[in-house]
C-alpha cells in the first residue's frame, strides 16, 4: 500500500498554511527603537565581557544582556554538497558526554562537543526518514531510512545506533509476504524498537531479534507507537479514513496487550503523544486555525484498564491565546517547542503573543498543571526575540532558545525560565555577527539543544539552494570561546 513519506506530509502541511518559516514579522518602527536602546546599553556597558549571568525579571532586557556571557559561533557543519531534488531528511541531533552528534545526508556523524573534525561516522547509505529525538540512558537511538540500493521502495530500513561507540548495531526490514514494508516513524520503549505506519508495524528487541512483523489488520489497526523508558504506547484507529475513531493504549511490551485504553474524543482527526510518562497527548480536531494544528492537550491517567482524562488545555485560543508548539501533521511522535516536567506534573507552552497587556516582549511562557489543566504560572519573554522551549535543566527549569533578530541584526540566545516564580535568567547571548547564520537556519524544519553551556542548532531536512545563493549550515555550535 503506497503512502506519502514524512517529508511529503510536511510539504502538505506547508500548503495548508501552517507556519514553516520565521516567527511573525516585527514592527520595523519598534525594531528601530529596540536597536537604539540596545546601542545605548552597550555604550554604557563599554561593550565589555562579563563572566556572570543576570536575572532579567526585574530589569530591562538590555541591562540583563549586558551582563550575560557572550557566545561565539564555535563551529559550522556545512550542508551536504550533493544536490537534492526537493528536500532530503537529516532528522536527528543529540549530545553525549563526549560528542555532539548530527544526522547528515545518508549518515550520522559525531563531533567533539565544541565542533571540529568528525570523531566518527555511521554510514547508512540511504536517506534518513525519522529518528528518535532523545537517546536512551545507554546512548541508543532508533533510525528509519531508505534502502540505499532501492530508494524507490521508501522508508523500509530500521536501525539502532550506539551514540557512545559511534556504530550501527543493526539494521532490519519488516517484511510481509517477503516484501519490505514502508514505515513512517520509529520509537524505543520498554526494551523494544517499534516502527509504525499505514503499511503496518514491526518490532524488535534492542538486540535486533524480531518480535512481530507487519500484518494486515482488518479493524482497529495500529497507526504507530511512542516509547519512553520502560513504557510503550500504541495509537489505534477503529474508524475509517473519513471518520477516524482513535484510542491510545499503554501496552504490556512482551505481549503487546493493552494495560490501559483511552478513547479519544469524537471528531479527533490526529493524535500526537507528547509524553509517555506521564501520558500527555496533543489532539487535532481539524478546526484549529494556524499554529501547529493542535486543538488541545490532554493529560491522561493510564493506571487503570480504562484511561481517565485528568486535565485538558485549550490550544485554539483560550485565555492566553495560541501556542507555538509544533507537532508533525500525521505522525504519532515528534512534537517540539514545548516541555513536560514529569516530577512537577507540568506542561510548559510558549505563546504566540505576550500575555501581559502592553508588554513589549515577543511572547510568554505558560505552565499548566497536568492534573487539572489549569495555568500554574507565567513568565514574560524578552523583546529581543521569540522564546522557544527546548527542554528542562537539571532543576526542572525551562530552557528556551531566543530566536535571532534579522531587523536589529542581533544574535539569538538561551534563557532559563521559572514560570512558578515568574522569573527568567539569560544564560547565553550570541554575538551580533552570528545573526545571519541563525536566521537562515531558523527557516524550515529544525531543532535546538542546550548542553554544558553550548547551544546547538540543527536542520531536520535540507534543500538545494537556488542559483546564486548559498545553503545554510546543516548545524551550528555556539558557546564561550576558550
């Protein structure tokens, strides 16, 4: 059964008007005022370096930035020289205690944490279609890629990559009647590598032993899986193409029998698993305008045989407006630009517009209680650029990337946000000379990561540049030099 690749699905999303480029354009008059204010601040500070960070909650953004560690562009991974017809997948970016790892065209490459010459290369041969966003505790990631000898078959190869050793542990195909089946995505959970798609699903142990193979499911077929730690979740569709009836099941990984089942509300067209532990879902009822298409977030208690709704969060324009969380059009996993705190039971979302009345900030961050769906706190962003949640630090605070500003020619940065206390602290401010690199990379599918004082930006797909233009880097590393 033929079906679209993840990249073609993304291109359909672009055609529907969901944002794929930079954030909303800033008012040029306000941009000029911000630039003037920044110039005054830099003159007053003597344009000097300062080793300390600053809390930006009580003072002006410019004052806080003047005392924030300045970051330089440490390394660029060039875009592959090979020409691609439309777009090619390079999805995946991770860090270990020794390496920064980036998916490239047909390969995965490990670099020193500050960048530089490649330390190792895992050659897949075929184009990458999907990868797990986070590595397991022992450094394993699952990847989905095309057969290097027959790319026309689509995304049929599933592999397990060891990021600590820089090697491909195994690669497999899921076959039905001797024919390799295509998959849309792959995940790891409960000691299982599970691949799913409209052609069926397949699973393997972490050692590569087959657990199940693709098979035709007449009713309630599995759309895909989401995994995390010792848990594996399946999404089933018990309806039809025009009238889906979706349910999410937490599985016994050995037998794949459901331990808990949660039926999605009638009218749900797609569901994305934001988090497995706790179980948090992003649902799309097809009526959300703009944004990522997520209509609401649902928190589910899956401790019993029938899943119970805990809290729901309106994403279509409630009290705080819309949010910038980004979920793939039809895949089960892959939501970005949000953060879940399992210990505190919170979902952190960035708004499209600032929450405060008359605020000059580009946007704000709101934290929601997963038990009730009620807002627990907000923190105002910065007028220097839109803030995008990247994840959590060790203390549970939100790490956010501050986008660069092409109007003020200002580099981006990294902030630590505490919505409970309403405070924020800038951790890095990239040099103004880097704004062009950042703004070029912020267009399209990409991801951000902050680790050990360094900011990593990476592209999830590449395209061939138009005549006379230069392709942006595949990835870039920012941090303090020396």
